[in-house]
C-alpha cells in the first residue's frame, strides 16, 4: 500500500481494497502485522488478536481506527 487508509476518500474502491488487504493481513503473524500496519501504513498503534482459530488486529492513528479479522 502506498498511501495510508486515512488519505483515501470514504466509500471508494481504494478503501474497499485496502480493507480487503487488512483482512488478509489479519492471518499473518503478530510481528508481520505490526510491521506492516506501523511501518508501511503509518498507524501509530496496533494490537494483534489471536483467539483459537480467529485472528485479527486493531490499528489506530489520530484519524482512523481499523478492525480487521
């Protein structure tokens, strides 16, 4: 991803694609998720969630919160 989610207009195909990529990323390791979310996407905070067979993460900055699973 070359831009942050916060810079994409609401209800756009770009946002839909970005969120699909976030859902796919949710099944990576916690380290890979944190690296992608913070270094590549520019979010300040990231929390990996692993519960049995479900994985996900919450990422946030000053403008956007993403919950992906």
